[in-house]
């Protein structure tokens, strides 16, 4: 196996201090859908799964996507929900366990939008919803959301944010990436609206802007709001919301003004430059343009990209450390490496490269 790093790993273990969030180090557990919450309720096994990461030194845990209070927010009977007494009680136990272990945790608030198929559980009768009723491939599946329905969705996100703060979470993350509902409003291929929620790249941010503002209203001025976005979609890895840095700037500014504290910039490979003429990745550009702290992510610590979900070996962190040293980004989200190995952060810190676990997709079938 390749040595994990020749460079100093110290930058990864410096404390992080921002206006509203303080962390012991720069590591983040990336949100990863697991589907181990029958009837949408996270149980003791889910709490233990997150606690193990906190015990082993992860700076911030971002949970798997959790469904807001809307009938078609998730697709699958075992995807956790973020509404209803039993599900919220389950999440309260998760928070308590992570805090007992000295960790910090944010729920990822999620609606899958038009990626949901008709007839899927948990609510078979609920139709998929989206800005224009279009699938990611552009097929007309349902009617567009009405303005009133769109506003109701905004309030559902706000309620989830209020519940997250009440339950004791340390922040929230809004899932605006990968072709799910918020991203369907961002993307010109899925948003053909002519009301205030449509139009050019700035107009298409309005749904997210109103969600962020509504969440801020509920959680107050000092509670951290993290916003995750991506260029790529699940059906198109080469998709671009912003084709130039100028377009990215136009996209980011309304979100900054609305109240985002930290951007989580989802890429498949963190080392790839986002635009020609610069080595900066998406997180690096986002930090430069927005002035906000950013989380970078994308196949950290592994030699195979996550979208294949095949096996992958541990690999050098030198490139990552170089970018972190140069302040290209502030925090680093780790996905599959932490999914297979709850001790990944601790092993990196202790220089135990030989003990790192290779990723195998069989790991998706259990909670390590």
C-alpha cells in the first residue's frame, strides 16, 4: 500500500474556528445514505455508528440525508426521517451519544425531489415533486410545483431546522447537491419556471435563498448553517451549474446574503481543478469568491472515485495536505474511508497507515 503521506499531517489536526462553529480538527464525516432506519426511525445501532466516529476523533459528523416533513421527501422505507415524534426522539439519542463521546454533529436536511420514482416507499401514493415536474433526464413526470406548494416546502425545511436546534445539534446542513430537490431548482435543465423561483442562474437560487432565510429565522443568528452544493448530478457527472468562475460568483452571492455560514462543495475527486487556468478546486473557488469557510470532499484517502462504489485502496494524502496548507479550503470531508473504518481519523493522526482499511462495497450492507 502507498504510504499515507510524506508531508506533515498537522494541518488536518489544527483546530477550526469560525464565526459560529469551533471544531477540534479539520475532519468531517461526509453525509452517506445508509438506510438502516426502519420506518424512518434511527435506532440504537445508528446512534452507535455515529458515536464510534466521534470517539475516534472526527471533528464534525454530518449525518446521512434525513427527510423533511413532506410526503415524498425520501425514497425508501428505511431512510431516516426528520419529523414525527419517534424519528426525532431517535435523533435526540444520536446527538446525546455523539456529545457524550466529545463529538459535534449536524443533520443533513433532505428532499429527493424528482429522483423519487412513483410508488416508492414510505408513501407509495405520494408523487415526486420538482420545480417543473421534470426528471433529471428532462422527462415530464408530474405537474410543476405551484407557488404555494413551493412555499410549503420552504416551511418544512424551516421546521426541520428548528427541530435540529431544539434537539441539540451543533449545526444543520442543507442538501442542495447531486440533482435532488434544491439542486433541481438550481439546474436549468430541470427548472423551466417563469415565476420568482425560475429564470437565470440568480433567479434559480431563489428557492434555496428562501429556505436559508426561513431556517435562519428559526435557529437565530448564531447557529451554523452549512450548505452543500455540487456541479455534477447523479445522472450526469459532467453537468455544470456554473461554467465559469463569474457564473459561480453570481450563483454564490445570493446564498451568502441569505445566511450560509459554510459551503460544502461536493466533487467526485478533490484534486481536480474546477475551471481552466487555475489549480483551485470547487471548494477553493467557492472560498475565494464567497469569503466563507468551505468543506472540500471527493475520494479523500482512496485511489478510486466513490461513484463507482467498487473497492479502493488507501492512498497518499500529500496532495490534500498541500491544498490544506495553502488555505485552499478549511475542512475536509471523508466518506468511504470513514464508512468502512470508524478509526480512520485516529489512525491517520497516529501515523498508522498500515492499519487503514481498504474500501469494499460490501461495507454498504452494514454499519461498521
